[in-house]
C-alpha cells in the first residue's frame, strides 16, 4: 500500500507540516487575543462579594422557611394534643408541652418561644387553637443587613371530637 504525503511534508520530511501547524496556531492566537486580557481576574474580584451576599441570602431564606415549617408542625401537634385531652387544664398543659417538645425534637433553637392555647371550653364539637411563635436568631448573617432576629409564628386549630364526653 502506498502512502501519499502532503506536498509540504514531502519536501522536508514532515517539517513543513509542523511549521504549517505552528503558523496556523500563531495566527489563531493572534485573532483570538483581546486587548482586555486579565480583565477576568478583576471581574472575579468584583463579583466575589456579590456571590457571597447571594449565598447568605439563600441561607437566610432557607433558615426562615425551615423555621416556619417547624413552627407550623409544632402548632399543629399542640392543637391535636389539646383536642384529645379530657379536661381544660390537661388540654392547655398538653398542648404547650407537645408544641415545645416538637420544636425541640426538630432541633429548632429559638431565642424566645411563646405558646398560647385557646380551648373554647373544650366542649364536644368545639376546637382547640394553638399559636406558636419563635424568635429565630439571624445575627450571624450580618452582611445582609437583616435584623438580629425575626419572629416566625403559626396558628393551628384542631376540632374536639363531637361524640366524646368531657370531664368537668
């Protein structure tokens, strides 16, 4: 089988093709070279603080959303616990304890937690309403200029079974 060589390589034993490639590469570099070489470093130096601020904003939104979900769950659990109690005192104590235990079990750390329970007399067909508020610490996100904490609040209502008796 005969091997056909390119005319440029046939003359110099292959050196011509290498020179051709080197010339094309040099021409390509000259065409793609821009006068703003090194500007990407300056751009990154300017964009880095903005990227950090954006990441902190994502952390802030995530922290507040997670706290809201956990406070919703605590209020719902507290209302359910209060609605199945047999007396008003047991309903209030059980709802408060359950709401606080739910927050603790979910790992929520509140600077201040408030649980208020309204039983409505705990009569059959009535409802127990629990409101949970939690002050979430945000001081570690100081670069965003947010206040040191924010209150997250949730209210849940659970019906008292219509067909059960209530202890006096």
